[in-house]
C-alpha cells in the first residue's frame, strides 16, 4: 500500500510542477530534458554497486527499456504540444483515457480477474474524467490537431502496457536499473533534440528551467520507481485505474486549494464519480 500511495502522491506533484511551470513561463522542453538528466543521475546514485555497460546490454529487457525511453519523452512532448494545440481539457481527458490499453491488456495477457464491480468502477472512472475536466468554455477546439491528443492516448497506453509486460516477464529485482536505463535513453533523445534547437534556433539555456528540471527529475524517478514496484503487487486492472483516478481527484483538489481554481457543480459530480469508481475497483 505504501508504494501505491507514494505513486499517487508523486504523480500529483508532477502535475503541480507542470502547472507552476506554465504560470511562470518556464521553457518546458529544457525542463523536460534536464528532468531526465537528473533522473538518470539519481538512478546512478541509488545503485548499490556499479554495473558495466556490457552487463546492461546483456539484460533481457534492454530492448524494452530503449522503446520505453523513447515513449517516455515522446509522450511528455506530446502532452505539451497537445495542450497548446488541442486545449487543456481534451489533453487531460485523452492522457487519462489511455488507461484503457493497460487495463485491457491486464485482462487479456496478464491474467487479471474480472468482476462486475471492477468493470463498473472502470467505466464510471473513465466517465468521471470528462466531468472533472469540463470547463464550460464555449471556445471550440481546433479539430485539425485532434490527432495529437489521440497519439498521446495511444503513446501513454502503450508505454504503460509495455512497462507492465516487462515487469511481468523480465524484471527480477532489476527495477532500479531498468528505470535508470529508461531515463538515460530518454535523456539521449531529449538531449539530441535540445542540442539541435540550441544550434539552429540560437536559443539559450535558462537557469530556472534547469532548476525545475532538477526537481522534476527527482520526483519523476521516485514516482516511476514506486509505480514499477506497485506493478509487482497489484493487478493492472486495479492499479492503473486507481492511480489515474486518484491523481485526477487529488490534483483537482490541489488546484482549488493552492491555485484558487473554481470547481463547478459538474466538476464536483465528476469527483464524486471518481471516488465511487475507486471504491468499486477496490472492492472488485
């Protein structure tokens, strides 16, 4: 239960960090890239003994880690791009609806138990996302960019499914090393892209972006670690909906308390639906 609670808490903190970065006009690309640098360094510092490059390449999960590393940073960039192009509400809903993929995989491939309570909870949880993120704004989204949040949904869902598959089939006490490699791969991809932008667009590095990257990287690493540990303790059809729904509810409450955001009646209905969903999934 400790790993699950820490996963929910740290995932919420990440959302809050992105909220603050938006308010303070922080360069998201630079912060994300340095986030993976510091997450990678954190991983090295946590390792009890040094591991050679050859040993890492010999691990059966190395190819999974490379793919996950690419997906990690791709979905981060897609989230930022989708927020700008398709709108915050659509992006938030699509990123959380990605839970459909790992939950389905849990039933089909990982032997998760199926119950009426669990199905009802998942359906109500998915529906709650719409009500929680409903803003009431009449401005219509730009449907030319609707493919971006769709790609975000697929990318998030595939990455969660891939990590779960790796945890079930390959990881035997290698959780910390696996996360370390995944973040290092993300750092390589992000570093190359950032370097190209710095050279071609004559951009400069900003200290505040680096500092935010430092904090985000530490939270991101420990959040991923506790999430991976949770995967070994809970079924996918329980873990992914519980985490996603809980993070949405908690981040909404933080928005009200810390950022003075106003929740409409329809948003409160969504939060109540989410709580009911959590209870149903827990019972199921």
